[in-house]
């Protein structure tokens, strides 16, 4: 069979890659772990089935940060024991971010026009921005999580990673919808729309957009690119509103981690129990921890301290969990996105998604400076990143964030921004940015 697909032609025939924590009936699903190397239960996740029914062509699985980057706080993003290290196609010594590292790098490299990633906090938007593509994290509950290896039922969602906002809208329209096996999606059928039809290249004109100034400063050069793009948005008719103060991010982050550890234990145990015991011998998180201890490749680069912390937690009736979830949700939602949008009378919030890609360091782990992902991740609200330019040859993105179920609006604003900038470009597969014409002369000694 010959598959023909052209950009902008819709979902039928579109080649799509899936992150290797999403089940397919014809391939194993490993989450990057040797503990799941035989996990092939012969079932499609509902989102996979929706793609097939819409006519998409599933090309294969992409590497990811192992266990979606929840095993260790000192990890190297893009590495898994199964897939090895994913490299950034713009500079091969740079990181692809995570945990949807392979999805971001593959789309940027032109292997496929679209991939599905998953996000708990930043795992779609960071690799999309750092690899120079579009990434969209939908409202939690718009897309089914059934048969996707989990971290957190409060924050997990799958979403499209593509070369254009239009393609992201096309893919989202295919995968969105209610799933009786995922209670969070009960409203999805009533909430979903044709996201491609909702795109409006003029949507920035007259729109009041809030700039999260408190979510900047982790990359001076990225901030400069961001300011240039704010001016383009003003010229397109957007009203730019500076927001200098946000919620207590330290308290939010501490509460979020507590929630993720509790839910990781509960949700991963439930997933493992659903697998075939002949294919997967690790039936609980405790079993996975023990497996890793006796498997040298698993712990050769970094440890599993977050797994161990999660295993020590109680169940989801524990008052510490209940309080942490209430605190994180209040700070990210009512006092975060919802409060900021209401107080400043804006239709969306924007910020640099994150800085440019850091040099991969398998000795010391990631050098991650910060990102705009935390509030929408915790609140479960939509978050889109769109390429906005380059820093010394490395792509950087702009984030668009709004309230629950405002996915169509976020995509439309990002689409209008994309039409202004057209900042996406194919990677050079350079060995390093040190050879970039802006940098190479500065790294050589001054001729005397």
C-alpha cells in the first residue's frame, strides 16, 4: 500500500508516531523501561483507535524519557534504557527535553508530520519548543488516557506535536472525545469542536493578552526574542497587558510533587495490574523498584529516588494528599490562571515556553532553567507552544495558555501568531552550536 499525504490535507493518510507509553495492538509499549519490554497486550488505547478510525497511519513508537521522567530528579531527559538517548536535531549535543523527547525530535527532523506526546507537566510543550515545533497540551479530560502508562490522573493528558498549528488542530479533532473507561472525559464529547474550523488568522486583533512577566528571566536571549514577538503581536492589533505578579510558585511546586508521588503509586499500580502477567512480571511499583536494583542498565546514569519516595506514600485518602491537591489546584487555577485572567481582563496568558536546549550531560543530569508549563499542567488547562524564533541556532517557543475547555481559543490565537512569524524551520543536524556563525568566532582566541 502506498500512502500519500500532503500538508494541510487533513487526518486521512497522515503518518503519525506515538510516544512509547501509548498502547497499540501491534507493537509493545515499554515507557522506555526494560521492565515493560514484553508488554504487548494486543490492544489499542482509545486515542490510537480514534486515529486509525480517522484514517491516520501509525508509523511506530518514539523514544521518551524513561517512565515519562518521573523516576529521578537528576535524570537526563530523552534517555531510556530501551531507546537510549534522543538527540536534538538542531544540534546533536543538545538535549531534546522530555518526556516526549522522541516525538518532538522526530517531527522536527521530518520523519513524520505529527506525533502524539503525553504531558504531566511540560512533557509536550518543552520538547516541542526545544525542537522547534508546535506542541499542544489539551484540557485534561478532552483526550482519553486509557491504556496509556500513567503518572497522574489529575494532570496526565496526551496531545499533538506537529509542524503547524493547523495540523495540531486536525489531530486534536481526531483524538478528542469521551471514553467510558476514563471518567475525566465525561464532558469531552459535549466540549469538543472541529478545531481546524475554529482557527482564525485574525484572532489577535483586539485581543487582550496577558504577559506573565513573573514566568521569564531564565534565558536572557530568549526573553529578547520574546520581546520582538510582542511587538509583532501589537502590530497585529493585540493589546499586550503586563502581569508582574503571580501565585506562590514554590508552594505550588511543593504541593504538585506531593500529588504526583501519591498518584504515581496508585495509578501505576493500577496500570501494571491491567497488563498480561506472562508479559510483565513487575506487577507493582515496588516490583519495578526491585527490578531496577537488579538491572544495571536501568540505574547506570541516574537513580530512582522519586520512585522510592512514591512507594513510601499512603493511599489517596491520606489527608496529606487531599490537602496537597487542594493547595496546588487553588494556586494554579483559582489564584493562578483563572484569577490572573479575570483580574487583568485578558483572554489568554503568554510567556516564553522555556529557554533554548541545554547541552546533554549524562554525568550531572539536566540543566533545566524553568518553563511556563506548571500552572496549566496542575490546573489541567490548555497550553500551546508555537515556534517564535532562534537563539544562536537553537529554537525557542511562545506559550499560549487559557482556561478549562478553551482549547479552540488557545489554538486560534497560536495560529494567528504563527501566521505572523512563520518561525518554524528544518533542523541542520549540526554536531554542536559551537559551529554556528554567530558563535564560532567568539570561541576562537583573538588574532593578534
